[in-house]
C-alpha cells in the first residue's frame, strides 16, 4: 500500500542551499520508486488555521520504501541541505486501502 511524505516548507532562509537541494533531490526520490504528487502548488485551506508555505507530497510504493529513501545514505546529505536552508515540517503517512477495511 502506498505511503506519502507531506512536507511544508514554511520559510526559505538560504536560497542557494535550497537550489542545491532541488538540483539533487528528484533523482533520489526516483531511485527509491517515489514520485511527486504535488510540489509548491497553491493550497486552499478549507478548515482550521493551518497556513502552509510550500506544500510537497511525495508518494512511495509502501512505508518501507519511503523510510529507506528518507534514511538512505543517498538522501541524508541532501536532507541536511533542506534542514539548514529552510524552516520546514515533514510527516510520513501510511496509505489506506478501503477494500481491506473490516
């Protein structure tokens, strides 16, 4: 079942590091069978007071593959670029299979 990373980049503090991150990250996601579903599109908040900056959604085939990417030696130094260059949050969500519900 698919798994999803949701990142909210609230502020870019270092545009040069952010550019370095963007130049490298796409290949790492593809290496772990991931694909971008949303990248920086406008967000329409319908409920609550969440005010996302740049929202990013990445789909992976399953939780294991998603964690492998996030914790990989390939992504680790690139992830640090993002953490150093931005104020951001990230969560990993497990998908839901409606046909498998009780």
